């Protein structure tokens, strides 16, 4: 786990007391140099989301990770659930789509 990924993981784990926390570095699926830490997928299950709309859940995470999102992180796919919602999701979190190409030099 790289330093950016570790920072995100530690921040989320410390703030949300998750029942499930899956953080995946998906940078390799994009037009970035090997070893990059710029694209992540976060699956977070916590009862702290109880009663919150999806946008409110995402806002909490964006506020928590403001420094990472302002710097090295280009994309963060969020999949947020309460424990009850997660138990109803037989297939788990959606798979990320393939990168359609492009780079900063295009």
C-alpha cells in the first residue's frame, strides 16, 4: 500500500468505524505512470450513514479527504452503504468501468 492509499485508508477508518472498508488503487487502469496513486475506489459500510442521503455521505468523505483530493488524487469512486443496505446488495459494489483513454498530454 502506497503512502496516499494508506493516508486515505487511515483517515476513513478512523472517522467512520466501518463495518467494511475496501480501498482499491485503480490507477493502473488509467493513462498514468506505473506506481501512480491517483485513481481509487472506496467501498464503505458504516451505520454512521443511517438516515443520510447519498450526497450527504459523499460530502462527509470529500470533506475528510479534502487534502488528498486537492493534491495527488484525481478520481475517487464512492460506494457507500449502511449495514442493512450492504446486506441487501448480493452482487456487492459495482465494478469500475474501463478507462476510455486520454491523458494530460492530449
